[in-house]
C-alpha cells in the first residue's frame, strides 16, 4: 500500500510542493509460487517389519525436501501417518519441528501402530505426508507416500523373582505377573520381609536379560526401574524387600520405568 504525503516549504515567498511516496517493504506471499515439500525417504512401497528384539534400534531415517514460500520466514514441518485411504482423519504425528529429517526406532514406530489400532503381526498399508507450516499462512502438504508396516505385539510376559519371593533366585521358576495395559503389570503375592531380601523382574524364563532392577534411590515401596537389555550390561541393583513379611501388591511399569509395592490388608 502506498501513502502520499504533501510537504510544503515556504522559501522567499515561493511555495514548493513535493509529493513523497512511502513504499510498503513487507514481504508479500504469492500462493501460486509456494513449493510444497516432497518426501524423499522412504520411497513408496517400502516395507518395515518391526521387531521387539530391535526395539531401541533405528528403524529408518525419514527425510523430505524444503518447502519454499518465497519469503524469508521460518518454516516448520509435521510428518503425519494414517491407515491408507483414511485421508488422515485419525492420523498420528511422527515428527514436528524445523528439520527436514528425523530417525525413528522400532519401538517408537510400533507405538504409533498401536495408537492407530493396527493388528499385530500383520502387514498394514499406511499413508505418510509432510505438512509445512508458516505463521499466518495456510498449511501445504506433500504428495502422499505409501509404506507397509508389520507391528509386533506390545504384550510381553513379565516375571517376578528374588529371595523375597517363593521362587527365590531361580529364573526358571519366576512368578508370572498379570498384564494390565501397555508396559504395566501387577501381581499380588507373599513376600519375605527384612534386610537382605530382594526382588527383580525378568522377561524370559531361564534368562537373566531382559531384566529390571532399581537404582540407588529405590526403596522397598517405590522407585525407578533400571533396564538391563542384554547380559552384556551390568546387573542393576535389586529392589529391597519390605520390612516385614506379608502379602503385597507389586506394580511394575516397564514403559515409564517405575514400580510400587503396597501392603494388602486382609
């Protein structure tokens, strides 16, 4: 928008009039000139078989080209995923930020598949797109890319053992806990209390890994869980037993890495 000003100067009885123009220097967006992002990796048709054994390993790096709005403002990106043909009505966000790539692990991708309520151990076709966003302007989207993903079940067994339990330290006789929800398990059982008695959790009978113990701040009734993924990793400290014998509800959350032990009043 241009604004005109009249400047009148009186000099030796002669009137001079100038017309000055103030130019608008704000950047102007031309919607016809926007370059939408393009998914670079993965390419359409890529297949992923997710694995619990590789849960913390990188599955792949997703990348895309930059979007260009023709004006020097910060552009952020959102990577969305949904079941094929659902038009992203119930999409999950894989990434949000200013970079043009990100890496995702097996477990993080698997959690997105669970959120989408996809069947375990079955191939599902999914749509991926990248949205680019700039403040004050409409979001634009990349063309859709299709991938095939086979998620794994998040229900793994969890067992309790230790010399505070009836199983002792026999990892073939550990007590199976009840699955409550993703990563959450419970068991109500008798524990032998007192100093020198402890408990831990394992995932596979007859093996000492995967295993969960605690850290130096853990007490008999609450604390953090420390994960031992393989036997190459040092054992975490065991969880101390309650001060007295009794029946206890033991709650383990291996997703958020916490535990509680609560007396059961009979």
